[in-house]
C-alpha cells in the first residue's frame, strides 16, 4: 500500500458516506483537520501516514469491514495506476 493509495482510500470512504474529509474526521471522533492535504507531508517533506488507530476509528464509524476496505484499496490502486498512464 502506497502513501497515495492510503490517502485515496480515505477519500473514497468519505465519498461513500456522503462526507468531506473533514466530515469523515469529525464522524470518526477526530479533529476536523486530520485529513487535510497539508497534513499528509511533514515539514521535513516526509510522508505522514494515518495511524492504525485513525484507520480503525474510520472503519468503525463508517461500518466498513476489512473486506470492503480491501476492495476500496483495489479501487484506489486502479485509479492511481490509470492516472499515471
């Protein structure tokens, strides 16, 4: 799973639940800015990954099981591969 795929997964989950990334954050009990694009890279230009705890909260809040998560990952991967071509 790449950094880009990880963040696209979050975007897809938000879309499937009729939420913005900010709305998904709040729905999951997180700060509204958790998924802001500006927070995806550290000030040292290194990728910032969501924690397992954050991913768990999102899955729990959206009733997304691991099978659905895996399918969303496949979708994200296909989208990003298509965009690279």
